C-alpha cells in the first residue's frame, strides 16, 4: 500500500489590504492568507489542503497543523470512506491536542486542513473531483464518516441514513444537471466596506450584467453610510435583484434589530453574522424580531454542535458552512445532514483564499446526494485570487461551473508558493515597509 511519507506546511499570504479587498466593519485591513498543507506520498499523487486566515496568526495556524504530523506521516494513503473516517477520528481524538479546543478554533481548523487534504488525495487517486467522489459513496459509507456524538438529540444515525437514501433517486440526473448548468452564485465583489460609492455602483452594475441574481454589501461601520450605500445599491440593481447584507459580528442584539430596521425599506434579503457567532439565543431573538428579513450565519461557527443549536433554536434561516473552519469534509457532511433534517438552505461562505474553490464541491455534493435541492441556495463568489490555483473556480452567467479535475481544487501553483510565502517570498521582501 502507498503511504504518506511527509507533510509539508507553508505560510502563504496575499497583500489584499493594499486595495482594501475583503474589508468589512470588523476586519478593516485583511491580508488573505492560507496555512497550506501538502501530503506527500511514496507513489503519487500528493494531496493538498488549507486553512484560511487573514494575515497575522497564519504562522500560528501553520504550527498547529505541523503539530498533527505524527498522526499523518506513515499512514496508508486514504482511498475510501473507512480510511477517511479513521483519519478524522484519530485527529479529533488526540486528547492533548483536543484540550486546545475542544473541536474549535485554531486546533480544529488544523484538523480540517489535513482532513481536506486527505480528501483531495483520495479523490485524486480515484480520478474524480471531490463532489463526485463523495456522491458515489453509499449512504452507509457516508454515515460512517459522521461523528454523531453530541448530535443524537437532533439527528440520529438512522435519520441520516433516511435522508441520504431519500436522495438516491434522481442523483444521476442531478449530477448531469450540475455538469451542464453549474450551481447558482451570488457576488460579494461589489460590497466591501472600504470601497467608494462610485466603485460600489460600478461593480454592482457589472454583477447584474454578469448574470448574478443577488449581491451582498458589508455593513456595520456607520448607520448613515449604510443607509446611503443600500439606497445606492438598490437604485443601481433594481427591485428584482436580491441584496444581502453582512455585519461580520459587529452588533449586540438590540443594535442589530434597530440597524436592520433602518435598512428594511431597501428590502435586504438576509442579515449575515449580525452578532457573535457563539450567541445562539441572540441570533434567535434577532430572527424573531426581523422576520421576514432572513438571518444567516456560519462562517465562524466553530463546529457541528453550535450549528445543531442554531437550528434547534430556529435562530437562522440560512446556514453558511465554511470549508476550512470546521473539521473538514467529514464534519461538513454532518452539518449538511443537520440542515437537511431541519429544512434550512445552505449557502456557503466563500471568498478568501481557496474557499470558492473548495465550497463548490460541498454545495454540489449536497445537491447531488444529501438535500437533493438547490432551491434558495447559492454559493458566495468573490472575484480575486483564483489565478493562484491549478483548478480555479469559474463562474459564468452567474453560476459556478462544476469542477471536473480530480481532487478538491486546493492546489496552488508552485510560482505562487514561491512568491507569496511569508516572510521570505519576494512579494514580502521586495515590498517591505
């Protein structure tokens, strides 16, 4: 059997703060970064994964990933659900590393980066993109990947099997639909908080021309500015285009309600991260007060347990999983099953470094093999940094094209790794302040 003989981790950073790409009320100057993982094998191919951060601290994230090397190096190359489940359980079950979470934060993101790299490796060996590789697994294989501990009061293993078996009829037709027409996207590219009004209008017009049916604006810096920007955006795109807004955890509960009440005349579709991602009851209170404006959250939700509580409390109308925040594909499968059980649509968080590349696999797998639905679902699109990947995400006419290359689309070009490695890459040494 082929074995993993080495695990290499790199600190890769992009200077997005120079143009305020990614800026919002809570994160005014992000440098989009990745703690980048390469699993080297003795028989080829290799596997690739990453944890997304926004600059300082990416070295801490990379160090956390390196600390897990003893669980990975020397292990047989994973090829099936049994091996991928075993690896996830070994990583999550390291009791001393678990103390740093448990199952949250830097420690859990490190596990996610490695698990995702293992899925990339297994799918590459199978010659399939991850979304198709996972869709070909049986319901029994998929359920074996899920850790039901802490979930059984909301989702049992038999219920998960029922969900997956119910999605079996029509799976081939849905896969064909994805390959022919892709998956709906929405654009955040127009809405960064640091952009001028003129740039907002220009990019919003472009988004509509490019076929997007929804755009998203960052809010939460100044109410008067937000009212002006929402009015501009609504006048620009017209009544038929949805506008979502995102506060990036900026507000207390009462502030969220009053601020969104002021924006309500401009018909916001959802408010994203209105308060702390850990505040389940706060989200529930906001959702009750603001209906029919939807509440969305998830990019900073730390694990399947908090998602379970958000769903049980009717605190969210839209679930926004993140490919690199939780423990990888295995835990995101649990989250997709929870969303399906509670009938809540999944609209993943993307943007960042590599997140658009990764989450398209999760949404397409969900449509093919879990929920069987794409109603009121879309994937976030941010149009930058894709050229650094060997299998970049592509959006055409407002829809993500289905990835066809084997793997999880996480591999970066060698030239990118050389130029943007921190702190010694030319991008950083030649532009040092």
